[in-house]
């Protein structure tokens, strides 16, 4: 029986919501680790993070394929295409959020100075809570056609950045560290900001290159192992 356009779109949105739930679960796990000040992460939590990350990567590939099939086979109208392409952009960003969660998990286990970590925990927890709320509101904006939630998220980005920068500065200034140590912390924070932005430039360049190869050869290089498994099914 042929799949109708409405059924295809419904299936796409259903699978999209499943991916969202996985990403939100990852964010909740990391948020709890930060709230609890955990650096020695239990094995079962590590395993869940890894399994969820693999599933998120799988959704990234399978949803992209669903979108291609809908465009190729269902002849969607302009409003459907806008929705589909918005979903495509969000899927890509959700996958990146999943990558960031895994990175945070990795960095947490490498923390050596627990005293510094404990001083910074209120800032980290605040930043994480704010970011999770922004993800929730942005997804809600898409699923529920809520433009107000979308505008709030966009505006809140700069506000959250300003608040978090102030919290970091206040936390360091109010700590009991010697002045030399405080200067060192500020230096590390600013250097990390520079390094993070350079790294993101390189990441975006890699994404562009991968998209180019996908366009020219139809080969998905983002998750080659999962893509190969999908083809073998």
C-alpha cells in the first residue's frame, strides 16, 4: 500500500519527537551530574550516555533519509517543504547538542582540581539549566507553531550569555583564592573561549565539506558506521 503524504509527514514528526526525547534525556543526565557535582561518573550512566548518543546519530541519518523520500516521492507543497527543511535544520542541531553532551561527560571525568570545580558548579548548573530551557522552548516553537517561544529563545541567548559571564566573574572574584590564582582562572576562561570558537569554525568547515561530499556522491560521512548498518538492513 502506497504511503500518503500526510502519513509520511506524520511519521517524520513522530520520529523527530523521539529524537527530541533522547536529546532531552541526555541533557537531563548531564544536568543531574552537574547539580550533584559528580566527576566520578558511574559505569551505567556512561553506558546510557553512549547508547543514547548512538541512537541520536541513527535518528540523524534515518530522518534525513525520510526527508529525502518525502521530497522525492510525495510532491509536498511549499508550506510542507518549509516545515520539512526546518525539521532538517533542527535535526542537525539536535545531533550537535548530543555531541556537546558527550563532550561535557568526557570533560567531567577529567576534572582534577575538585575545589575549583566546586566553586564553579553554581555557574555551570545555571548555564546548563538555562540552555535546557532554551532547547525546550525552541523545540516547542517548531512543534506547536509557537512564534513567541521562538522569539523568546533567540532574545534569551544574549541575555543568558551576559548573566553567565557575570556569574563566572563574580564567582571567581568572591572566591578565597589568591589574586594570582584568580588572574590565572580568568586567563584560562578567556583562552577557552578563544579555543572553543576556533574549534567551532573548524567544525563548521568540516560540516560544509561533508555536505559537499553528500551532494556530489550521496555518501554520508557524519556517522559512517551507522550509515553502513542502515544500508545493510
